């Protein structure tokens, strides 16, 4: 019985953890051996990640705002 292919998110995450392109390729050879479409999709996402750098791990909305809560420490919103 053939092993069920892993979820693409799992494969992508595990591939991203591989330190070299050679290790990524060997990993994809193993987990995508009977799923050429899956491998192409993962490789496409890996290439995009390499170009854009961290887009998969970045928050969708990063407004660059930090809140200074030192002025309101210990106060409830009603006391502001």
C-alpha cells in the first residue's frame, strides 16, 4: 500500500528547514516521488520564498506600530 502524501503545508515547512538546496531536493525526491504536480507546486513556492524572503512567515498586516503601555500600567481602559 502506498504511503499517503503529506499535506503541502507540511512538506513546504519541512523543505524550508533543510539547510541546503541538495538536502531540499533529496527530501522532495522522497516525499513527492509519485506526485510530480505536488513537487512542482512545492518547488514553485520555495522559489517564490527565496525571491521574496520570508513572505510565508511574515504577518499579513504589520503596521509597524508599537504601543507604549508604561503610561497606563495598572489602569483599566475606563481610567484612561
